[in-house]
C-alpha cells in the first residue's frame, strides 16, 4: 500500500518514518529528498521524535498500561 501526501515535507517524513521503522536502508533518492525538504536539522528532529515516541510506546507496552488508565489524561 502506498500513501501519498500533497505536501512534500509530509511525504518525506512519512517515507523516512516508514523506512526507518522497518529497519531498511535509506535509499539515496529518499536521502536527497529529505535533505532538500527538511535539511539536516529537520531530519534529526524527525528521527529524535520517532525515538521518543517509540520509547513511550515500548514503556507502555512493557507495563501493559490499558487504554484510559488513571493519570493518562494529563
């Protein structure tokens, strides 16, 4: 399934996230488009956010936190 966005930056972020989450090598074409659309700082921001949200989701999964648990609404 291919997902597409009308905004080039959104498309690049989606493709980066999909590629990295699936442990694939980043192809040169995606790398070039990401640098052009986001710059190196923007690329680092995306990767950092992916790491943060992955950490949160793994922590919640480890402790088996149910949806709607008390304290989650903060």
